C-alpha cells in the first residue's frame, strides 16, 4: 500500500490528519486534468468545465449522502465554514454556540464574523454545551471529528438537539469524509463543510460545502463573479464560478472515491489506532484523554513537553507526528500506516522519554 502513495519512504509518516496524502493514481488523474486544461484552456473552461464539475459533484454527493445540487466545491473546509458563517446574517446580540474543541482557524472565523455583527461567539465544554443556550443563541457550531484531540463527537445527537432548539446548525466535517460513516442528508445539519484532501486522499485544495436548500439563497461565493449573472445566479453558480482557476483537484475527487472504495480498510485502521493509543498511554503512563469509542483513525495522547518530544522525534528519527498542544501528540492511522510504523514510534518515544528522564536526574 505504501508504494501506491507518493510519501517519502525515509519518513515514518504518522500525520495524515493535517493535510492528507494523495495516492499515485489519483495524483496522475489530477495532473491529467491540468494537462487537459493547458491543452485547450478555452474549450476546457468555457465548454467542458461546468459539466465536469457537475459529474464530480454527483460522485461526491453519492459518497457523502447529499444531492449534487446541494453541495458545492470549495478549496477547503475552512472556506466552507467561512461561507456558512457569513451567510447566516447574524444580528447584534446574537450568540453562536460551539464546543471548546473546535479548530483554531474556525474559531477565528466565527470571532471575526461575530465581531462584525456585534454578536458573541460562546465556547463551552461538550458535556455542558446545551446549558449555554440562551434566548439569543442562533447558531450551533460543532466538529464531526476534532482536530487537536482527534475525537469523534456525537454529531447526530448534537445536530438533532440544535434543530429542536431552532438553531442554525453548522458542522465542521474537515476530517470526516472517508474517516467516519457519513450521511449528510440523514444528519440534517444546515451547513456541512468537509475536506476531500484529508481522508478521502484527493489532491490538496478539494473541499465541499453542503447547504440545506432552504438556506441556499443566502449563500455567497467567496468572491462575486460571473456566477451572479441572470438575476443573482444560483447557489451553485455563485459558489462555483469564481473567475479563472484550476479546478483539477475538484475533478479528481471521483478518482479519489474510487481509490478509497477499492483500497481502504476502515476496521483495520481503527483497530490499529486504538491499539496504538493503548500502548502509547501505557508507555507514557498517562490516562487516555477520552473513551476509546470516540477514537477512529486519529488518537491524541498526553506526553509532557510534547513540542520538544515532537522536535526530537523528527530530528533524530524522521518520525512525522504533530504536537497538537503543549501536552498532546496525535497519531494518524491511514490506509498506508502499518503496525511497524507504530512500533517505530513506540521505540523512539521510549528512548526519548528515557533521555529526558536521565537529563532531569543529572
Ligand atoms: C476540525 C478542522 N476543521 C477545519 C480544518 C481546516 O481544514 P482546511 O485547512 O483544509 O481548511 C481542519 C484542518 O486540519 C480541522 O482539523
């Protein structure tokens, strides 16, 4: 499986979560689209592209459980969350309620949009989230799988409760497609932003935003362009026609879906991630941060001085693993991750912890 990916074989790559990794055949498809574009740019962009994008949206909609007309390609999940936040039309005094586990860049987006509207962005622990609903709460924002802590949140329950309370529900699904079971239609959120370049292994710059049909009229593209012709255009035209750009990453999504369908083994990845977490917690003598049921293919675990440990794992062992907080490392188990990669982390980490221990006792 490793040979199907373009990753450097000299690196123990345990950070699929940050930016994903694209397999060779999908990357070749991506480059084929780029060559097609350069061969006849006018024919490609003016005549073929709308139909090609529609075909790609149909394949993606089939994969994530949404009608192709209710989702639009965006460069990344962060763009999707921004578009959603701006579409809601917050009023002064409104509140946006989120967990305290949300992704940093999305927190900035909400804080920015709230500040402009004189609204408030309220963050609360998951187990007391709905205690923070007030009569001013308009929006619920939750991750499907969290970034720093790598946890699967009970997003179905959270969205259902949000809807009962009459809130606009926005889900950050940056990590979810091809990672967790996903049926956007059944989930029933108003906005669902996802990435295809993480676990679906599409080339970088392939994300999507689903929008409930009732709210699509309010949604703007990142820029106003030709998609606003004909009396303001449609949700798809406004978000899809964004001037001259390279859409090859979007067009490669069907190839990524085919690749994942053919090669992915979710049960193996989840089992290995959970096993790794148990062994890493035992090695570091730290308690797990959450129940095992919340762990799928990413596991964050406590390590004192994680940032220094991360630097040493890279410098001395060429192990790529992110420090998500000063006390947390996060391992990702992707299609190409093997038991041996986990063993290399365990032995390098054991040596690193021993060295730190010896230093402290000198
Ligand atoms: C939970 C979460 N949301 C949003 C993002 C943003 O993704 P992107 O940089 O592709 O916009 C990430 C990226 O890691 C993430 O983990």
